């Protein structure tokens, strides 16, 4: 399962190991029942988990939360 989240300042990206500060967005991926992977917006974009979209008329980057 994929979830788009907002950091409270205590999350670290599992790819680049950068601390994700408040109020940055990050992606949470459930790989197994007991294993979660956290990706900052930049790393999620490099891996193809981000798409361009619009929300309320403003163009922005959105996490691709589809299950494929």
C-alpha cells in the first residue's frame, strides 16, 4: 500500500538518507507486513512514484498511489 504523508520532522528517506523536515511530503510504502519504506519527494520522483496533476486548479506534483 502507498500513502502520501506530511512529515513531522522525524522521518528519514530510505534511499538518500536525508532527514525529511516538517512540513515536507513523503511517500510511505508497505513492502511487507512488518517493513515500511519511506521516500522523500525527490527519490519518489526518481523511482516513478510521482505524477504531474492538478488539485483545485493549481499544477503540482502528486504521489501516484495506484497499486500497479
